[in-house]
């Protein structure tokens, strides 16, 4: 009986050995090629980090693109600062004020200069050539309007001028939004009302600046001239010529 038990035990051990042998047959066996690949991968991973760090340290630092600051506004850079006076502001009206306020002054200067140029011409011509409103008027220009029916329609004239001027007001900045009174909006060019029926505006930038200087200088002279004409007739009571 003991021999039978011994035989049974040996049989079981042999069966277990067979099962284990068959299981290990399907397990991957590390070959020399696999071991070499593993070693090379390990070596690359250990050497890659220092190389990358060295390359990154050798690369120059690229600074972010600089943002250019907008040019500082100077009233002296505006057109109209011509010889012999250059930038002429003895009262300092442009000192310590904003760009929008200076541009408002420039538009007022242009408007008054244009009106003065028309007035200076009309003041001289109308004293000797006035075919409208009677045509027989022979008085100095400063009182000529009193001798014509035009004085009856002064309210209409003022209304017409107001309608034209109201479009200019739309170019101002809204004081209720900005808190700034009598300032020109950023998109408006002083004196530019898109009115050029004769197409006189030059396409060349340098020629345009030259024309602007001429308009300003002639307007300034006309403002002084018409003031002198009216003062002379008020003092003398007679015509200029």
C-alpha cells in the first residue's frame, strides 16, 4: 500500500511538471537583441535630458516685440508754422491743453480765415461794383447792408448760417461722454468738410502741406486786413478808395 501511495505522488509531481513546462513555453524569452534595445533605450533616456538642456541654454532669448508708443503730440508740429515767425503763440493758447482742444482752435482759425478772405475781397469790390439790391448804392461797405433789402432778411441769413454750422458741431466730441468741452473728435481733420468742387486738393502729400500753409497764411492776413478796413471806415466815415 505504501508503494501505491508513492507511485501516485510521483505521478502527480510529473503531471505538475508537465503543466509548468507547457506554461513557460508561451512566456517571452529575452533575447540578446531585446536586451541590447533595452540597454540603448535606457542610455538614451539618461543622456537626452542633459543634451536638451544644453541646447536650450545655447539658444538666444527672443524678446517679445516692442510696442511702439504713439508719437507725442506737439502743437508746433502742425502745419502753419512757417517763416519768418515759425510757431507763433505768444499768448500760450496751446500750452497745457489737449490735442483735441488744439485741433478745435485750428478749425476755428481755418473757418475765420476763410470767411475773412471772402470778406476782404467783397469789402473792396462791393464799394464800386454792386449790381444786386438796387445797384445805385454809394456808401461805405461797413454800412452798405443798411441800404439794401438784405437787412430785412437777417434772421433768414442767420438761420442759414446756423444750419451750415450745425454739421460742424457733429464733429465735436460729446462732452457728456468725455467730459471735454469744445474739442474735436479723433476722426475729424480740422477744416475738412469734404467740399472741394474745383478739385484743388493735391494728391501729393508735400504739395498738400504747402497748400495748407498758404491757406492759413492768407487767412491770417485776411483777418488782420478786414479788421483794419472796417476800423478805417469807422474812423473816417468814408470809403477806402
